């Protein structure tokens, strides 16, 4: 199986005050061409248009609060997915929020405490006609090195998923992020 597609995205940030930052994105993923090599058949699937908004507010010198909302119109792919033997798709959204507490204002990247949570719907059903949901909580920290050009972040996350009719999933994730800027 091979896949080919092209998407376009744009984003904007805005700082109305020194304590408030706002951001927004828009993405159009176009369509996906699916080729099944052994069957010599080709299918086309419309992909979603996505948009998101987010905000970060500096509540105090050491404390910030962030929130974000993302929407994806996966229902545009529903008939294409069903025509290819799938269960279809639904529009999906994701809302998240969290706090970051700095331990040292002069060195904000050195071991800040982060906690957060999210809730969202999933675009693909496990059983036809049932929309699945997920939610989770997380906690993490990180540190910067080499003059702030390198970083290591670690997060512990607990996730729950289900469709409200018996299908459930629970997962504990540990995420390590490593970054280097030239």
C-alpha cells in the first residue's frame, strides 16, 4: 500500500499584553491517494480541515496558565472511508489546559513543574455509529543546557479512552523529549 497527499497550513501569534499570548492555526490536508499495489487499484480519501486556537496567560511571575482548542472535520472523509471498507469517521475536537510553575524566574527552563489535562473525541469508531472519547492528565518537568540551546523534557501521562458502550482502554505514557538548536 502506498499513500500520497499534500497539505497546507498557516499560523499566527499575537501578544496583546506582556502577560497574554494568543495563537491560531489553520490546516487543509487536501486529499489522500491510496494505491493498493497488489490489487492495482487506487482510492481517494478527502482529509480534514483543522483549526486551533490557544492562549497563555502569565497569572503571576512564576505561574502561567494555558488552554487550547482544536477541531478537525473528519466527517468529510466518512463516505470515502466507508467505500474502502472502513467504519467511517466523525468530526473530532480536542480541548486542553495546564499550568506551569517556574522554580527560578531567571532560569525558566530549569526544572519547571507542569501539570495539565485534556478531553477530546476520536475521529474513527471502533463500532459503526459510536463516537469514542478520550481524556487524560499529565505532569512533567525539564531542563535546558548549553546556554539554553539544548533541552531534555520528561512527562508522565495517564490516558483513558472508550466509546461508552464497553470498549475501554487505559494507558500510562512516559515521554522523553530531547532538543538541540544550532
